[in-house]
């Protein structure tokens, strides 16, 4: 086991490697021309990510946390790293890549209910909205969400 990694974190590292979710993250990082490094507790970082999607300070695929920022971004935000680590456990629990379409469905549901992809997203709520730097928005009628969307365009 690596330094600072528990037995369960080592199991998660192995399972997220075998279920191909971490490999998928590496492929996304390569396409986004990111730089890779080892993080804490069996996690890896992909920094300097160049693509504009998804729009997030950081996002996780398997045991890999990707960001457009440099490595210091993670060093300065240990709570955000814990939030992203919780997402890595979600990949573990959902046997890898099924997490991606389920996450997208949860984000769509949240957007329909609140106009925000995180506020009612089960995965973001389980990872802690606050730790992920999200502001919880109240549930609103579908019509208001649609009106807000079209008003922005």
C-alpha cells in the first residue's frame, strides 16, 4: 500500500483500475493534454486540463481527479480533494463506467428541478455540496427553469 493509503483505499484503487474507470479518466486526461501526478490516498491528479468540458473546477473519473489548474490548486483545497475522493468511491460502488450516464441523468434531473446541475444531483449531494464548493439552489417549477434557460440565450 502507498503512503497514507488505507486497505480499503487500496482495494478501491485496484477495483477502479480493473473496472476501467480510472483508465477512462486517463484517456480523457490525455485528450485534454493534462499532466499526471500521484495524489493522496490512492488518487491521481491530471492538471492543466485544456478542454472546456465539463465546466467544473475539478472532476473525477475513477481514481483520477482532473482540473484545468495546476497541482497547487489541490494542495490549497484539501476539502475539495475529499469531495472528489467521494466521487471515486461512487465509481467503486457502481462498478465503474455506469457512473457516467447515471451522473448525467442526476445532473439533468437537478437542472430541471433547480436550474443547477448540482443542487439535486444525488452524486453531488452524497459527496457534499459544500465540500465541492456548490451553492444549493431551491427547487423551482419546471417552467421557471426553462424560462431562465431561454432568457440566458
